């Protein structure tokens, strides 16, 4: 009875082990069949052999041999292999890390329109891998990757924009601290007058607290903006703000430059918006598949204001783009 049960158990197991073996055999047979063609110089087959070594399919996993075959295919113009070579140099997979060579091969694949290479270049510039860290270049390549259908690129774009804003904020803080030190040094060496002189228009503007309809102004010194003097002008950048544009909520910053500041009370403003995030709120619009009405990043349109101070330095009246009148107050 026990012998019969053992025989029955082996019969049940036999198809399972045979299936697993057949699966391995298929890959081994494919590897053995393609290897001679790769050795004869076929770049497409060389790429396939490299991928088999990389994944351990049909042969033992070997990243160094994978790199060798990818290199042979890439040297013959295979786009995917060029990306693989660039990625290997970037991460040190099967070969020593080399930023210059990673950039070379990633660029070759990118020039041929390979989306994964666009994404790879974005990562290199975002993190400073083999190149000087450059958020503008990172955004450029991530946007190309997103346009090519890479779904991860959108998150990377949002992260780069946030990192760039933080870096810009820290830079302004350092510049402001340096300017304050310089002013303190001048104050120690400048004789103090017993009579106080009236504030200049620049000083009045920098006192801050400017509002538009009782809300902090985005493009003037206020509690939602940080402003510094840069030569003869004043530069302001707002905190991250939110606004609804009908079908979507947007998160953005405003960067403004106040210039041509005259003690007669006249000055000019130019400002642009930097869109940090777009959240579609209209379900019908979302389901239609239409593109968001606003793109991420700095917007192309730049607005101009021509302004005049009045009412004992308490009110400002501006003409926007020579058409619309806007009023600010303290």
C-alpha cells in the first residue's frame, strides 16, 4: 500500500519538474542558438546576449559579460545598447563608474530619441552625477522624458522645481546677510546726524506690508514675499501660493523686479509666475484627456506695471500692461 502511494506521488510530481526544466531549456537553447550570430557581429543579437547575461536568462548572470556585449552592440550604433552602456558607467554595473563616459553614451542614445536616455540625463544633472549639478538642464531632460511617455518624470520635475526654489531661497538669505554686514560696517564709520532725513522711495517700499484688497501683495514687499536690494533694483519672490483657474488648482510662486525707482514716487515692476504643481479639479476635463491649461515651470508671459506712490507713502497706483489699473495700500 505504501509503495503504491509513493508511485502515485512521483507521477503527480513528474509533470511539474519536467515543466520547470523545459522552461530553463528554452532559454538555454535560445542563448546557444544566438551566441554564434552575436560573435559574427550582429548588433541586435549582441544586445540580446547582453540582456541574457544581465538578467541571468539561459546562462549564468554576469554583469561584466553583459557590459562587454552591450559595448559591442553600442559601437555599431545600437541605440538601446548605448543607453545600457551609459547606465552601466553611471551606476558602476559591470564596469567602474565613469561620469564622462556615462554622459557620452547617454547623450548618444538621447540624440536618437531614446526616452530612457532623456530620463537618465535628467537624473545626472539633478544629482550632479558625472556632470555639474544643473536644475535647468535636469528639468529640460525630464520634460523630454515625460513628453515621450515616461510616467516617473513628472514626479522628478516636481522634485527638481522644489529643490531649485529652496536653493534660490538659501542664496538670497546669504546675499541679504552679506548686505546687512556691509551696512553695519558703514554705520560704524559714518557720523550720526542729529536730524533724521526722510526715507527714500526704495526704503519706503522695503518697509513692506503692502496689500492688494487687504490681502498681501505677491509682487511687492509683504508678509508672503522675501525681497532684497540688488544694485539699483529690488527683487522679490513670494512663498508658494495657491489659486484656482476654473478646471484646476495651481501652486505657484511670483518673482518680481522693482526698478527705475525715483524719489518722485514713480517706479516700475516686472513679474513672472513659476508654476510648481497643477491639480485638475474638473472631473469632466480630466476624463476628456485634454492637456492641463497651465504648464509646469516659469511661464513665458512677463507682466509690466508702471506705478506711482501717493497719500504720504501709503498708497500705490499701477497700470498693468498699460491697460488695467491696480491699487495697493499699506
